[in-house]
C-alpha cells in the first residue's frame, strides 16, 4: 500500500481537487492524506488571534468570509445539485462549530479545535467529490489513530496498533482518505503536529503500515538545488539520501517538513516528491541510496539568533560546555550551530521564546553578546569532506560576503554558514553561480 499526501495548493481549488481525484483513481491500494485548502489555516489562525484578544465581532466577520469562500468552492466542485446541497450541509456544521467558539475565556484548547477545521473541511468535501464521481473510498478519521504523547511527540506505538485495526474494518477497500496535521494529545483532546505537519502525518502513516512508498505531492517538481523564489535556473534533484533530505528540510527547504524524513528512514520507505500540476515530472526520490559526493543543494533558514558567551574561566575548564547546554535544555530551546575557541562559545537558536531567561542565566558564565536577523545557509551533499575542491569553491563564491559563523565537519552531509539576513539572497545567488554552474543537469536527465 502507498501513502499519498497532497498539500494545500494541490487541493486549493475545485479544479485542483478534481485533478487530485483523477490522479488517485487507480486500482492499487493507497491512503491519501490531505492538507487544508490553501489559505484556510491562515484564516483560522487569524480567527483564533482575534478571539484571544476578545475581538468577537472581527472573528465573526472572518468566519463568515471563510464560509462564503467555501460556498463558492462547492458551487464549482460538484456537478449535481444533490451533492452541492450535501456539501453545504456538511460545511454548515463546521461553521456552526466555529461560531460557537466566539465567547469569552478563549483558550489553547479551543484554538486547536479551530485549527483542525481546515483538514476536516477539505477531506469531507473531497470524499463527497469521490462519491459523486463513483470512485469507491472510505473517509478514515485521523483523530481515531493519530496521537501525540505527553512530550508532544508522535505516539508511534499507538498509531502502529490503531491504524491497521481501523483499516482492517474495510477489507474490500483500496482507497482511504484521511486528514494530515491533526491528532489527539495524551489527554484525548484535539491537537496538531504543528505547521506543515501533513507531511509528518503521511510519513508516520507510511511507517505504521510499512508502506511501499510515500509520495508528497505539492506545486513544485521536486526538491530544487536552490531556492527558486530567489535564484534563477534552479533544477530539481533526482535523488537524495534520507540524511541529505533531512538536512535540507531542517535548514529551510519548504517543500518537506523537517520531521517527516525520520519515520520513513527508520522503515526504509522511499519518499517521492512530486508535482500535482505536472504529474509526469520525475520529481525527487529520497531513499537510503546515496549518489555522488559533491554539493547537491543549498537551503537557507531565516529568523536565526546568535549568542556568544565569552569567559576566561572556560579555558581548559572541565564541564563548561555541559553547563552551557543545560541552560538551553532547561528552556527546551534547540541549538542549530556551535563554534568554540579557547575563551568563547558561539551558538545559534531559532526559537527566542525564552531568550531573556537564557541570557540572564548565561551571564553567570561571562559576558554575553546577542546578534539577531541572521540566516543559516546550509550546503548539502554526500561525503562533502571527501570531495576535493568543494570547500575552496564554496568560500571563493562567498568571498564578498561577511560570514558570521562556519560549521564544518560535524556531519558528512552538511556545511553551514551564518550570515546577516540582508546578505542571504546575494549568498544564494553567488553559490548557485560558483558551486552549481558546472554541475547543472537537465531536470529529467
């Protein structure tokens, strides 16, 4: 059985929904994971923000606007008045739920229920489209089998037990539709896997059923060697290893959720990145296989803060780094890059929620300097350190760009460079010209 995930753009209009229905109408068994229609989650976030601020009138206005948008979608999605009415009745219940949340004392629990409505709406409407098109399928509620534990991590043991049990109830069915992103927490409340979590849902589902393949369908033909929004003449990469893809996803490649590679890697399930609008394109295949040993792609991650702790007391001091790391562990703040010298440690974080508390504790070790508005540029390939001339080409390309930090040698797949965000675009373009100019290949070679 395969798992196919379609993102918000792929189901973002009646035309695209019909295209997806046509793509999945094949006899091989599959589970189809859908995101919310593009723009819906952003609207639901705005509704929640207004409710947090007790702006009930504004929230009701946003709910009504979204309701009208879905009515227009329904008008273009179904061919018969019968199914148009079924769809209107279906969404009515969800919008009544949203209006019922317009009250005082709005909480995180209510917000998560609101954010779940996007996926519930898209899958319900899509299931009705399949019914009208006489395509046999079953709508499988993700809230029955997708669960996170008390640490907000997927409860993989529960998913691996519950999902096959749910599928076994429909032994004669080859097509299942379910929601990405949404889940239940350890208290049984509606929760989610955070933004972009539909990719993660697909990977967890694939691992739970030992799928033959996981497909991630978006509006771009695979993972590109550079950011096509910034750099001209980028091209899709035919093959990536799990480790290479994980590095690129974590450091800014938007096509794939950073956490979604691990479940597939653990079960050695290939992941294919494909284009809904161009289904014949080869896309990118992610697997245990490695190919080549040079730079394959570059990605950039914004919103980075650098922290330098300088202290003569750290010179040869046993346990100094451990005590530094314990501060970040206390506030559950992960570190992206780190460099050290005899008297200083520099590191980067992308979560500044507890930045003031962290700085306060770090000052016990010495002077603390903080730089913000930074970007990590990550260059990824297999066995980079073994490739002659690679590092020379990188730094020659960046010779006119001030570099704040460099991380090299911590991974066989990654060289990371920290720059001021104002230099990010210039750096990406320079790397494209200096590193990829001689290695560019046709997209479907």
